[in-house]
C-alpha cells in the first residue's frame, strides 16, 4: 500500500491491542482503508473481527495502538465524538431497539447534536434506498423480518451521513435470497461514495464485492491484499472457501 | 357493599394510584437506564417531604406548589450525587452488588442526616384545606388528595411526553432497551445516565413532598413506600412508564378494597403478599400477561 498517497487513506489502524480483562484478543492489528473502497476483514469465528470494528468506533477500550481517521488520531475520543465525525457501525445481530418504531430506530442514527439538523432529509434518503422501511415506519422494530431488520440497521448507520460505514456480519442468519439483496444494497451504497469496512464470515461474497481484504486469525492480520488475489489464494481457498 | 360504597372506594383507589405512580416511576427510570436498584429512594422521598415542610413553614409557600419546587432542587441533588458517587460504579446490564451497597449506604446517611437536622419527632403539613372535603353526589373526596392526584398525573404525563417526543427521551428508551446500540449511535451514556439519575431523584423528592401533604412523617419516612414501589415496579415490568401506572393502580386497588377483608394494619402484608403472588405466577409483570393474552387471541 506504499504507493498510495496519504490523503486518500480514510482510516488507518496501527498496532491495535485490545483485551477482555486478562485475555488479550487483538495482538497488534494494522490495517488501512482507502477512501471510496470496500474493504473486508475475513476470518473465522472468534478471530477478533468484531472486536476490531468495536475498537475503531470506540465502544471497546483499546489497550495500545493508534486509530487515525481523516488525518486525526481519534483513539482517545469517546464513540459519540467519532459518530460526529461521520463514522458509523452496523453491528452484528442488528442491535435494534425492539420496542421502538422503525422511524425512531432510524432517527436515533442521527443522535449526536451536530447531526440532528439533517435528520429529516437523511431519513427520506434512507426511505428512498429502503422503500420497505417507509411502509413499516410506524411498526415496532421487533416485529420486522430478519432481512427488514438488517435494512433498518443499515439505514440507521446511514443517518449520520457516514464517510466510513462499518458493517459487521450483514448477512448472518438471513435466507440466501435476502443475503443477495443485502449485498446488492451494500454495493449501491458504496457506489454513492461511502467507504465501507466490512466483516463477514461469508468469505465468497465479501471478497467479491470488496477491493481489498484482510485475513484475520486469532487476533492478528495474517494475510492481506487485493480481494481477487485472496480469492485465488490456495490457503484462503482451502481454509475459508471449502475447496479441496 | 352498596354501590355508593364501591364508587367511594374506587375513587380513593384511583387517587392513591396517582401518588403511587409518581413514587415508583423514579425508581423505574433509574433501573431502566442504569440497572441500579435505588435503595436510597425512601431517603430522597424523606428529604423531599422535609424540603416541602421548610418551604411551607419558612416561606408560606403552598405545599403543592412547594412539591413542584422540590423537583428541580432534588434533580440537582441527583446530578451532583451521580457526579460524586454513582458514575464511579461499574456499568453493567445486571444490578451489581456494589450499586446495592452504595444506595443502601446512601439511604442510611440520608436518614441520619434527617435525624440530625430535623430530630425524630413526627411532623406534618397542616393547612386550612387539610380536612376539607369535596362532594360529588354521593362520592366524597378529600380536596388535598384530589389536588395531589392532579399534580401527580400532570407530572407523569410530562414525563411520558418527554420520553416519547424528545431526543433525550428517545436516548433514554434506547439505553433501556439496548445500551450497546445506544453507544454505537453516539449516545453519551454517562450524560444520559446523569440526567436520568437527576430525574429519578427529582421524582422521589416530588413524591415525598406530595405525600407530606397527606401523611405525617419523620426521618424514617418512606420505608413502607419503598416496599410498595418494589411491588409496583415488579407488577408493571421493570422498564416502562405505562407499566408503572398500571402497577400503581393494581396495588392501590388491592390495598383499598383489601380493607373490606383484612384489618387496615395488615395493609403492608397485603402489598408483600401481592409481590410474592406476582413473582410466582407472573414474573414478567402485567406487560407479560397482556403479551400472552395477545398471543392467545
């Protein structure tokens, strides 16, 4: 990545270390995300992928390391400061508020005070992308189907006009047809210029829609490169795509 | 029982429910957002009662108006205590032992502070309306109780509107339902917790100040009400304001009509009995019951 000029790097993570109590789960993770790219982190369960995204947003405390977002070290900033700088996370398992309406769920995506003034136009933008959410705007989020809940979670992530949208397992637990639909949405959002950092166990999909990818194993990045290269890599093929 | 007796009892149950709701809602919001069982709730009610008394005796402020003034004072007290002590508790999605011990300790401190300042004599607020009655046909209602009820309902409605129609309210509901999701979208959970704690203490003080117009009190004031608040919160489900209103009505109804069957001195036993029955048969509270009915329908 040395041939890329500094200014086109939106996010750069250096030597990130995170522990849960006495158990260290990230051992010096280094990665960077270019503006406008879709970057994926692949790897098996428990490798530390979700922890990495949570640490980047600041909801998981970082022991050591640097997180530079838009040329600014944000590692000591609380999550709400990072959201104000247009970084959002669509978390694993959607994490909606089941007893709040779809519209209230979405509006909460623009909670930080500086984002509220644009909440209404952003809401209609989200409804344009996901017309089904508009139909169900006054329904409680807990009554939505799995796919609709994922749309609602992504919609919430778009309410803060993200420059970096992080997606954690957007396809987990969804029917194959819905998975296609969700990845199509991700591709469309990326085409609108939003930079995406995505974590996925669905390695095949992840590598097909991203330009660059990192392989994570037991808290370390063990391989990285353009996605098509990882897709062709023998080790990735064997260990994560099930070919023999 | 004649119809007139029934209507009279129903009216007093309703009036009692209003004050019970205000008394419990402060505990509910604090529990919902912070998962802290506010064992010091009774202490703050006592403080509210004495504040109302001081305002009434020193400045001749009407006790109901005094109760409304107590609210902002106790709100500030709550936020200061949050900053001093409560924010240092570990955050958790379950009540922690540390939080129980802190709140219990706080209760003891408040109680002794009460004895230190006001002594142990029973006090009461007595005005010209204390004994006045209103008659609506065959129904007789104490004027003060009706006014207290009105103030209580107004405060509950205000809280309901805040929770449902403001950004702050939305963030409170978000933290109650899923704290992690709240943090993700940029809710400053410490700030929300601080305001919520202030609100909870404010409501405790308000409830105490309103009760001061109805009952005599001393620094141990609030203990039986704390137990009732537990019953109401368990009945109403631990995390919703409308649930609290329902729980308050159920308890007030049981206590009021219980007088027909058990001596008044056993009223607290009735509350506790209700708590036991609810925990055994309906651990999810009234909300779980309505959900069950809806599923069956």
